[in-house]
């Protein structure tokens, strides 16, 4: 396909991390983020890094895949690195040429900030690498469920999100086909200014919307003809059941948090 | 004339590579009606997209009137020579009115307003869409068959020499199907070269004068309809079949009713049976 994208870059593998309950994984993610922010020195960050490395090893996701997942955000790592290195004015001087001044403090800060950000990106990437988008969606909805009492339509949010996810590849396929059909009639998409380009999209977007509405209607009919209705009494095809490993994960996370609070 | 020289195509994706078309040599002379048949996933749509430059071959080259279409300048003018209608072409309709939608191609070709209007009227006439009735209607209000014809009018409005159709009759009722096939037959008779993919052996037998058979991305047979449909057993072995008339003739022959080979359409079958009955050789007991 012309638009070959990896949504959430989910990497399928058989591992403890993959099998963890989504809610446990989300808890772990937030716990790790908290520890990353709690750590106020390299030793603290080192402990978190060690933990993240263990999770990576357990997850059986190849290192190359993880690096690929990080590539698009690596530019954001560059900013704190460069800013802190070159803009720090206090501290012991290490190097000076003309107006360029590099201080020990600057280097320390640059290293610390970059490592911190890297760890945050890594944990977030680990979550999406080991959890399919659908599972992620369901898990989040499940965590929203207690708020249903306050009028949060958790179930509907989850349904909408999973339908949207399901239809992304279909939409891309439709778009590709329509674009080719218009191209065969002489439409040119890759020239002219922004406005001209937007105008050439009209012949593609109108049919795409028309098709999407038709598909939405078909889906609604299909669901209705199978007596679908939402609401709190529905059970899930994938039941969420917490297992001992989820408790272990949460426990480890808690220990890590406490260690961070008291020691670093 | 369109020629494919060792053209192959491989789709590349995350899940791995799929070779949809193995190296293929094919020449389509002007005026030909080429029918392409093959099981689902045999690479028919891929082949069509290679022919009109929507996909670039992984190997080999596509030559139209002596020019390689890998050349961007050649490809940019290709839509004037080659019209292509995908499966369910009505899903490409976008303009507020039928006439405007049909005008899309000619306008992209940079023709003058009067010339565009002339082309639109001609295309609608060729697709048997009354101008008064349909020109200012919204394409979304038409019936399925009318939408299909409006979309095809949009494809032939640039007056291409070669028209490529991917299952043009899919999803139409028998009347709509027969009407559309009649229209397509007229195109060919007026000198247009045609390439048509169809799952209906009857349609191919009725219209085509060359047939290409694809199996798993490879061309396993090429020839006249009589040659190709004469090998029913082979076709059935690759999930295809023969036209109903051919099948029926074979059944009759098996029952001892003498009929010649190579009967492809209902008309030729009927007259062969009538001839046989008149000549009296099978009058016993019938
Ligand atoms: N965009 C794509 N990405 C990856 N693989 C593809 C893509 N399009 C087609 N294929 C694969 O290429 C092969 C040939 O597909 P193609 O659409 O050409 O078959 P077809 O003969 O037109 O089938 P059908 O009769 O169902 O229309 C199939 O195995 C298909 O799965
Ligand atoms: Mg196809």
C-alpha cells in the first residue's frame, strides 16, 4: 500500500510483558513516569534505567525495533541536549571559544535531562510496542469505568475508539484507490502551491466521505440487526482478569517508587 | 499499441513482500479486445494498474506507442491515451453534477470550455445517459446502474484509444449488465482497444478476441477464446470455468448429441443445435 504505516508500532511477541493486564501496564507506565520525575540524580535515574532494561529484556522486543520506534521522537532529545550544553552560564568552565561557553553544570544538566526524557520515551514506547491498540483502548475504558457514575460514557468511548482504530486501514485503502482513480483521469497531486494542492484533494475527499458515511451506516445496520445495544450490562469478548503477575508488576512498581522517594 | 516486457510487481509491506505478478510479456495490438481471467488474488488488478502507469513495475518495462511510461513526461500524458475504470468506479464520483464530474478528465487535459462541453455530451451519449435528464443531476441521486455509467462516461470523456476495465459489470442486475456489455462492445467496434477483467466467462466469451489467463501472478495461458475455453479441464483445475454455452454443448456431446467444438455463446450454440436438428442426423427419438 502507498500509505504503509505502523499504528502504535505494536510488536507481537510471547512474553510476560505482553501478557500483563493492560491496567497493570498502564499503572506501571504511570509509576515509572513518576519515578523518573522523582529521581534527582544520576544514581536514581540509573536505577530506573536498570529497571527499564529488565522490562525490555522480558518483553522480547528486539532492540532494533525499539530504536526504530524512538527514531521519530529522537529530535526532541536533541533540544535539551543542545540547549543545556550551550546555554548554561553558571558553573565551572570546561571549554570556551569565542562566545561558546561550556560548563560542567551545563553538561551535567544536559546529560540528566536527556536521560530523563529518553527514559520517558522508552517507557511509553514499551507500552505501545507490547500492547495492541485495541487492547490499549479497552484497558483505558476499563479504567474509566468507575467514573461512569459521574456520567463519563466509558463504554461508548471505548467502542468509538476501537471502531475508529479498526477503520483506519480501510480508510487508507479507500483513499489510495480513489486517488488512483482520479489520477487515471489526469489529476495531478504533487505540484503547485498549498492551496492548489488542497484543491486537488477535493476529488479524493468527497468520495472518501461519501464512502465512509455509507460504511458507517452499514456497520450500524449490521450491529442493530444483531440486536446490539450498548450499556453497562454488556460483557466483553476479552475479559479482563487480573493475574498474579499483574500484582507482582504493581508491587515492583510500588517498591521502586518507595525506593525513589526515600533514597534518591 | 501497448507492450509489457518482462513486467513483474511485488507489493512491499511490514508483513512481508507479496509478488502479485511474475515477469510477463504481453502485446496488445490496436483494436484488440483482451479479456483477462484468473482466480481471486491472481494479480489481475495489479496487472491493469501496471498497464496504465498507476503502479511502476518492479522489473521490466511498459511501452505505449514506442514510449516507455517510466518516463514522467510520457506518464503525465498517458491518461489521454489510456482510460482506466476500477472495480465499482461509481465510488470515484465527486462533483455536484454528473456533467461536472464527467468534465474532470477533459479539464485536466487542459481543453477549452467549449471542447470540454462537447466531450461531456459525447461521452454521455456513448454511455446512453440522456443529457437533459442527467447532466445537472447529482451523481449521488442516480441508481446503481446509472452511477456506473456516469463514472464510465467520466473515464472515456478524454477519448482514450485504450480502455481498461476492472470487472465493469460487478454488482449490476441482468438488464444493467447486458446494457453495459452492449456499450462496451460498441466502444470496441468503433476502434477503441479494450482490456477487461471479468469473473464471468460468458462476458469474456461474448466480447473478447484474445484471452489471458492468470494463476498466482503468472500468465498460464494466452490465446483466442476458442483456444482458451477449449481447455475446460485445465480452467476448472485453477478455479475457473468455461462459458455456460460451452459447458452445455459438452454435456449434450457426452449424451451423444453431435455438436462441433468451440461453441462459446448462446447464439452460436442455439444455431448449432438448430442446424443439427434440421439436418436430421439426431431425429431418432427426440
Ligand atoms: N496494496 C496491496 N498491498 C499488499 N498486497 C497486495 C495489495 N494489493 C494486492 N495485494 C496482493 O497481491 C495479490 C494480487 O492482488 P490483485 O488485487 O491484483 O488480485 P486480483 O486478481 O485483482 O483479485 P480479485 O479477483 O479479488 O480482484 C493478492 O495476493 C493480494 O493479496
Ligand atoms: Mg481485482
